[in-house]
């Protein structure tokens, strides 16, 4: 466990550390504040100083091939979901590929960077930001444990609780439990089984999420057609059918 009062990005610190061949799997870098936290799609991650959990974990999932990297994504998403469900119940969902939502608001972001060598994932850097005690957000579709439950939390206690859950799920993946993880992931998908609007480069359409394929592409059914999408190819639209 490496504690930093402030840094630009825990993922970038971790990326420097993995250059050492002796880095220990499970090494966790925790920052009290990030000046340049990273989110998905090249976005920044908003977090007030001393309020939330911002950390990166170094893993060595060499048992996975590059085509299986979404299995790690599922595992991390499920660990965060399981952890938050202990506090917020079954309203916690995974918005594909790996944002964690409470009802219709984002409570956690995950950014995974994989380093591939000899047709295996040699190292992964798992960056996680969980909103804990922050109340005010410039982004309207964000929330936190404190905002929902109206009390503050000890972040160190929560981090230890989460890491235990993460290790359990990661060992399950390593020991061949991918089908069980995939079923849980699909069961926890945000908007799965509901008719919603989606946007691609070509059009806006109405469809229903029915799961993921073997490489983690999102499957959406539109009438009698089933479309598969890679990351950044489709966007959920938060609009109502009229």
C-alpha cells in the first residue's frame, strides 16, 4: 500500500512502477487528491480533495490472453458493485463497460490499462474512483455514499473492505470461474431488459440490452435484429419514449 497526499494520477504513478520487474502483484497506490485523474473516453475524473477513494492496483493476469481482457473488466466491475451493494442495496448497476451507477447516477468510475507481452496480459493497472464523502458535483448525474445515506464514512475502512472483495473475485477469475462472473455481470447490467434509446455514429434507435458476447461487446436487440458494439461505438441516451 503506497499512500500519496497528492499526485497527478495514480494510474500514471502505477505505469511508472510496472517498469520494474520486481513489482508485487496487488500493489495499491492511493491518493488523497489527484490533479489529473483520468476517466473513460479521455475524460477527467472530478473529485474533491480528501473526500473520495482514488487508487490504482497493479495486477498480473498472465492467465488471460488479449482476447480475454474483458474478463478482467467484468471482475473489477463486479467487485465494486458487490462492495457498494452492501451499503446501497440492489440499486447498484454496472453501466457497460464498467461505470457503476446508483439508480441513474454515477458513483464509481474504472479505468483499466493492460500491457500485453507474448500473447498474454503481462500487467494490468486498475484505476478506481469511488465517490464516498463528496456532496456537491459539477456533473449532475453523479452521486456518492454520503449523498445517498446522509453520513460520512471512514475511507480507510471502506478501502480495506473493498480490497477483500476484489481479491475474492479476482481469485475466482484466476481459478476458472469466468462463466459465473459473466452471468453475474449480465444480471447487474444497467438498463438490461429495458427498452431505451441508443445513439451510434449513424443513427438513434430504440432497443434493449440483452447481454454481452464472448469478447465483451454489448448486445442490443432492435426489433428482430441483434447488434453488437465495441467500446465507444454506442451511447445510451437518457430520454423518455413519448
